[in-house]
C-alpha cells in the first residue's frame, strides 16, 4: 500500500428538530487525512433564501469563514438555525472550501380563519391564538394554538370538540391558515355520587353543590355541563356545609370526574369522610387588652352549650367581638378563636383570645372598574376611611355591603402594603352589571283575581345609587299606579329618604258593596340605629273616595259614601335578626308601627300595629315558624272610617275569604271591619323530595285570629270576638316565571256568618 495513496471518507450525521440531514466531507487521494480534517472554510454560501437576507442566516450560525470544518460547530449551527423558526428545512454540505447552506423558508401567514364555530365567535378565538397575519408559520405554534382552542371548549363543557388546522398555499410563499372546528355536544354530567356519607343522603348533598345531574328541566341552567373549576367550588361548598352542621373533622378525600368513552357524559364521584358530629362546649373570652373586662363583650357570644358546632357562627362571633371591642375604644384589635376538641365527649371548646392588633392605618382606598357608578357610591359602603385604624372585620363587612348594593357582577377588595410598614392600601375592583329593568307580569290571586302589571325600574339612577321605579298594575278587582324614588344616602349620611306618588282603585263590591279610590303622596325617611335595629318615619297625604255604593248595601256603608282627606305621620321600629330576608330559616323579626292621622284633613285616628315572627330549624330543611300580628285603632274626636279599619282573612287566616272574619252586617253580608284584630300562624316548612332547583317546598299550617270593635252599629250587625282557626297544607313553587302558591285549608273554629274559603291560589309571572 502506497503511503500517499490513501483514500479516506468522513461521514457526519447531524440530527436536529427537522428532517435527518447529512454533511459529507471528503479528501482527495493526493491529500493525507490529517490535511482534510484541518481544511479551512473559505466561504459560506446561502442558497434558497427569499425573504430572509443571507447575512441574517450567517449571523445565526456558530461557524464562520476561516474556521475549520468542525462537525460539532456545524451541528450547533444547524440547531441554531432551526431554533429561529424561520425555516421548514435546512441542509449543510461542503463543496471544496465552500460550506453550502440550503434553506427552505417557512411560509408567512396571510389570513387566519375559523370554520364550524358557533359556541364562540371569531373574535373570542382570535384573542386566544398566538399566530397572527404576517407572522411566520411554524408547526409548533399551530399545535400550541390548537391546544388553546380545545382548552376553551373544554372549559365550556365541550370535551368532544376537535380542531384540525388546514393550510391553503398561496403565491410568494404565503398561506391561509384555517382551523376547522367540530364543536361537538356539551358534555353533560350524567351522574353525581358520594362515597362515605352517612348523615346526609346523596340527594341532599347534590343540593349543596353547584354541579347538577343532567335533566330536562335544567334547560335554563348550565350547571349540568361539566366544568373542572366548578368541581373545586363544589369541594368548598361541601366543606362549608358540613362545618356549619357540626362536622368539624369533615374532609373531601377525592373528587373524580370520569369521561365516558364517547365523550358525551361525565360521572362524578366525591369521596368524603364526615367524621364525628360535635357540639359547642364551653365558650369563653380571654381578654388580654388592658382594662377590658370579658363580661363587657359577653353579649357578642350568641351560642349556648350543646348547640351544634358551626364554623360560620365562629366567624360571625369574631366579627361581633371585634365590633363590640372597637366601640369600647380599642382601635387595634385582633380576635382569634382557639379551638380545643374534646373527641371523647364530642365537644368543641372555644376560647376567643382578644389581643392588641398590629398598629396599621389605612393610607388610601382605591376604586377601579366602575364606569357608570360614581366612586362615592362605593366609597360610602366602606366601614373604613382613609386614616382609620385597619380592622379586618370591618373590611369583610365593607366587601359584603358593596356586594349587597346589587350593582356589580364581581367585587374584589384587596389589601396591599402602603408607603410605610404601619400603612396599608385598600384596592376595590368591581365589574358593573345592568341595573335597569323592565318587567312584564301576569298572574292570578284569590284576592284581586286575574292581574297584569308592568314595572320600569332603575336601581342605580345616574350612577348615584338612587332607586327610581314606576309600576302599573291592573287586576280584575284592583289597579294601581305608583311612582317612587329613593335616595339611600340623603345629605351624605346613612339616611334613606324618598317619596311615593300613587293612585289605587279597589273593587270591594263582593266584600263590602263599595268601590274605593285613593290618590296621594308619601315622604319617607329611615336610618339604622344598629346593624339590625332600624327606625323609619313617613308622612302621607291621601284623598280617599268611597263610591258606587250598592243600593242594598248596609246602612253603615251607605253613610260613609263620599270623599275624605287624610294627613298622617307614621313611625316604624324594626328589629330584624333573621338570617335572610326572603325564605328565612333562623332568627326573629319584631316590628311596631304607629300611625297618627289628624294633622289637617278630615280623618283622625291613632293606630298601633305590632308584628312578630320567629323561625327555627328542626332539622335540615325542616323549618318551624311562628308569626303573628295585632293591631288597635282608636278614634280621635270622630268615628273610625270604614277604609281605616282592620279586615282580616285570606292570607292572614287561611280557610276564610279576604275580609271573611270580623264585624259584619248579616242582612247584606257586608264586611264592616274591626277596630282591633290579632292573627297568628304556626307553620312547618319541609322539603318535598323533588330536586332543590325546582324550588318546590311543602308546608303545614295552623292559622288563628279574630277581629272586632264596631261603632256605630245597627240592628243587623254582628261583632263576635270569638277565636277563629283554620288548618291546612300547601305547596310553593318558585318557578322561572314567578312564585306559585296553592293552599288547602279548612276552618275548624268559625262563626256562622263568616265567609269560608277552602282553596287559595296566588300566582305571579315575570317574563
């Protein structure tokens, strides 16, 4: 073998993220292999570049002219070029002393289109994808955008959706990118199960969570469409429910959502551990503030020994203690509940430790997100003002007060550090919602017959938080026009002031043989003495007209035909300790209303009406209630006029018609009304076993009461003060079109001249 006749070939394979490329470097037979390996790159030639400047290609390479043909540096240069995303294909080869770089450029996107999308419009999808017109197309970016689009559809419950990207080639290396979308059907929740529950059955727990099983009546709801974020909310709702019912050790171990093979339904399974049920044991206050006596704040603790443990009640007690201590002059307060479980006796002993809180002041309150609502409308709901000592309890109440305005979809109040360690900034961010409302209504009531109404209302008039309402109601036996305006912060104070202008017409021929028309105006002023105790004042001037008196009507009715004017001042005290205004489940309400008429006008009387109600849960969803009212109207210099007397029956005492109880002219069967009355009801509300979202509940009740006192009288009038009573049952349906009530009652204590009623219907529709 001749020493200089050496044939050598060096093959270098370069792997990259693109196609498999090869670079072959060869040496002639006249050159030794050592010289071939040390060959120098004389130039770098770029071929195939159209849009990208060759100099730009060279700038991305890690090997230059004058460098040796180093396979490792060539490999790194190839990867660097692919990393730019500018090229679909790249190859490098040696031609003598020249390194040739062949590139195939990625196309430029000319237009992006979406086809098959109905659930989301093009603008929504365009905001989610990263690719744009005049941007370089890459397969990686397209795949990322496909994943983003699928995520949107899955978040909306369409797990069967598919996305296929298509390219339409154009001249000058341009393409149109089309995302072909098959949205599929919404993926429903076929079944929700619970494992480990003993105290509450699956049906009750399904009412607690927001995710619902698919059913035909949920056409107005999306709660039966699977949403993974909602599943996390359900875990929290279950935790709150159990902690509020005494199960302090409750845990959600698992929450599994299983998709059927055809991707049409989900099966959701919650694995829970209820733990033992606890009662409150000893509840004490450990006051560590100077000169603070624990007995001074004992009124803030409203739980008794052996009440079922409730985490919600502990939070409320912390708020009450913070407020009470603050009113005693302690600005910086930190109340922390210390919980001691007595597992053997299933008791939880609570000690509320009251320490001095950190000395932090509110530096600034920022409000954002309100476009229409004035800043001051939100700012005045804050229980804190700039410069106040920071109080976490007041901050929570402020957030609740802003939400209760009803002007915003979302309310978020955050605390951020201020300009100094002892200062904090409060940032309130809101998202407004429509506050104007046009309501059309139709319905039926046993009291006024078939009715229809229209209501125009703006609850945030001119963004000032004012309430303006116009209501028109027409019924078979009643009609009403009412214009009302309310300013919730009169004179920039927590004074609710407003006025009403009204006209009503009642057909009372069936009950008392006359028609009654009233036209007037009312001024209102109200304020809160405490969080639960309020006081209201009203002044009313009203013209009343009794007309169309039947010729066969009672002589007492005929004697009052004509018009009267009434100037009246009213005063109302209300103590409301109910947990909810509508459909309360716990607490009580006390109210005393006093009317004094005689400041001008022809009507003069003094009226007192007291109302009370209490609600107590017997068991889960079983609520016992006791309600009552009593009234007395006294004359001032002249007889009590017919429209100012008490007419009871109907909704007051079921089993009797409206105005079916009380003084009556037996010759004409005209109800004459009483100068005193009392009425009460003992009721039990219970679940019917139907799904909770249907809003159907049942009730049993016993109503009782009486009315009397009549002056003057005649030979045919009766005025029996005997007790009347009716017993019965009923159902209420909170339908999408309004509440429907149906009661069946039987009068068990009655007088012969009373007017009885066995079925009572109330229906109101809103659409």
